[in-house]
C-alpha cells in the first residue's frame, strides 16, 4: 500500500505542481474532486465485493477467493511493469493530458475525469490486492499495515510536492517492484489452494515439504511471513511449482535491462554512421 499510495500521490502531486507553476492553481479544487471520487469508487467496489462474497456457499466462496487472487496477481504484475516502462515519461504525459483537458469545451469535467481515472486505477489495483490478502490472512495486523502504508505514502507524497523530500524513485520502484512480485507469487499459490478447496483443481496435491517443526505458521515470524507473502508451512507440489515458476519468469523480465527509447537508439545509430563517414 506504500507503493500504491505513493504512485497515486505522485500523480496528484505532478498535476498540482504543474497547475501551480503555470498560474492555474484555481483548478486545484477540481483535482481534489477527482481524487475523492476515485477513492469513493474504490471503497464502494471493495465493500460490494466483500459483502457479495460473504453470502456465497463455502465452495463458491473458495472459487471467488481464487478468482480475486488471480485478478490481484494480474493487476500487480501489470502495475509493476507499467511503472517500469512509464516512469521515464509519466510527468510529460500528465502535463500533456492537463493541457488537453483545460483546452477542451468542458474544462472542469475534463480535468476531474483525468485525475479520477488516473487515481482510480491505483485505487482499484489496491482493492483487488487487499481483498486477496484479507481473504488469505486473518487478524487486525494486515488492515493496520495497509492503513499505515497509505498514511506514510500520503506524507511522503506531500513532502515531495512541497519540495521537502528527495527520494530516488527509480530505486524505490525497482525494489518495491521485486517485493510486490514476491507478494503476487504468494497470492498465486494461495489461489491454487482455493481452487482445490472449491473442487476445481485436484492435481499435484502431494505435500512438497513440511517445516512446521522449524517455522510454524502460528509463530510470530510465521505469522508475519504468512501475512506478507502467504507463507505456508506445508505447501503442495502444485503451489511450489506455481510460486517458483511465476517468480522465475517475472523477476527475469523485470530485472533485465530495458531497451533504449527509439529516439535515443536512432540517435546512436546516426552518430555512428557520421563517425564512420
């Protein structure tokens, strides 16, 4: 939630800063309207899904949890790789969207809509992630940790906006991206367990290993690992294969060097030709 909250705070901060620097600070209330509407939508969707799942029969509830877990994994992976690609140009793209919104016939609604969709994407990503985590973890620790992440991200975002804080965003998003992929791998393994409980997936159900005597889930460390990474003391073979295969593919794709932008690559090619001539 620190990661998701900071992304939303950065988007809002970039918009607010650009409006202030270009003498259009009178439009800031529209920015906050868009933010509040996005937060309201996210909370409404989350509450609706949670209430709906509570009325399901046991097996259908397990299936619902597996579906939510699968959606959360897809959303988290898309979010991590989108930020990896968009981090270089997100500021310029937001500036272009702001100029386009304020040059339209319905300036207020266009600006509200731009901020709404930008923040709502982060909010809905958070909702599916939290639903998957809440379904796989019990106790007040996880909700409190999520709330703490949101509060800290809001504080850091505001400090960045007013110029009182400087952080290396490239390194921040790189390391939090790795962390989120590990979390997503745990959600995926949990979703496979839900599919088995729902009677849909019954293959590879042999216990891969049992470390309950060394690190039980009921211990303090086991509880923390279970809450963050869906740690299981006795996972099945299918869950281990899914967890390891997912991380092997996603971490390789995430950590490999990004190709140079087309314009930069073209400039290098052109420069080499000139030297050769």
